[in-house]
C-alpha cells in the first residue's frame, strides 16, 4: 500500500506540473519523433494463486523492486497525436511465501494456509507447518504500442501489448529446509498501462508509468528433488508495476 501511495503522489505532482505549465497547447515543432532508448527503476506487487492436484492451494503476493531498460520509436502526427512502439526488459527482485499447516495427532487433516482457522479440539492435536511455498519474479519483458498526445513539453499516453515473466516456484519443508522442488516457469500474457512523459530538452525525456499485466494461468509439473515423483500444479499470476524512467531521443 505504501508503494501505491507513493506512486499516486508522484503522478499527482507530475500532473500538477502539466497544468501549471499550460501544456494544453499542441506542439508545433516535432521534437518527439524518432528512435529513443532509456533506463528505469520502480516497484511492483503481484498476486499468485498456486493450486495442486492433491487439493493444496495457496495465495501468495510477491512484491519488490525492478530495474531495466527500454527502447522504441515514435511518430508524431500532424494533429498532435503520437503513435509508437516500445520494447522493455526489467530485472526484478520480488518474492513472497506462505506456509501450509496440518492438524496432526491422532490423525492428519489439511486445513489450509492459516493456523488461526483451526479449531482446537480435545486430544493431542497440534498445528504443524508442513510445506513453505516460495514464489518469486525474476524478470519481465514486454512489446507494446504507445498512443499519446503531445502538448508542448508534456505527453500523456496509453500503452498495451504482450508481456512475458519468469517465475520461480519453490516448496521447502520448514523444519529442516528440505527442498521438495524448485521450478522455473515462463508465462505469457497481456499488459495495459498509462504514463506521462516530460520533454526536458530536444533529446532528454523523463516519464512515470503504470502497467497492469495479466499472465493468466499455466499448468506445470515439478519433480520431487529426492524421489523424482511428479507434482502437478497450476499457477495463476498478475502484477502491477510503477516505474520512473529517463530516455534519450536520437535525432
């Protein structure tokens, strides 16, 4: 929530600058068209649902930071609208984990991710953590169209396209650290977003951008690291990303 609040404040500051600068007048000189490349940093938060055929399920919410680069091409039209395309790659450090619990003694019953949901009864019952699921995002990439409207030194824009992400799913036994499996999966999905770009001078640009990405669901088969026994599951994942970027436009 703090990252979301910081992002909203940043967008509000930039938007107030647009209003103060009288940016509602379309640009008369084309200083937007051409090739460009840049770097960016930001934060992201996601939601991953992991379901296994044996009935285990967990909701895990990775969050963290990203750093990457982007490049593209813009074409400014006579009416002030801009059309372009962009490629983006980010290295990501975002993860989260959750623990499955069981009621054990005199018999074992799977009860879900939170021990507080267990109603203790008479007898020698105890809540025992059985599996810790770790979910992390390693990198993401996208190919997108951009449509904007250039107003002097400012340009609000919309963007959307195809996206990819590399996820790591890991299952560990909490008491001794035994790793049941460690699985990498590459997911493909769609992304939509919006941003605001500021032309500092003829070549240098700054921007703030938000993207929502839905990678849908993918089935995977992991294998127990000791026995090789197959473990079938399904991962459903989507994410939110806010970035601040700096780019150079080539004349």
